[in-house]
C-alpha cells in the first residue's frame, strides 16, 4: 500500500496551534511513519491558494481538508488517517 499523503500548513510566524500540530504529527509519525508521507508548508504558498484555505494550521489527508484553524486531538487525527487507509 502507498503511504497516506498528509500535508500540513503552518503560519509564519508560527502560532501556538501550529506548534501543537507539528508536535502531534511528529508523535503520530513515530508510530505510523511508514504509512504516512508528511509534507510541511510554511506560509501561504501556491498549494495553500489552490486549496482555498482560510487559516492555518491546516491538515490535508489524501487531498481532503480534514482540519483547519485548530490542532485536532490525537484520536481525531488517527481517525482521519484510518478513513484514508491507515492500518
């Protein structure tokens, strides 16, 4: 199975939500890292505009905007990853 694509959008300068999201993604990646392909975006880049995101932090799982403007719970993030095929 191909890794699940996870895109994380963080603001510049970093906000407390973005710091929490980075920590959460790193924690989950320690357990499921081989099943995840994580890409971080800093600031409003082309991809941010393509997705028409309105705020950061934001987490995109397999091209679906799953969380925006907040840091999800660990269970919420894992649930979104499971819906995308995480085993």
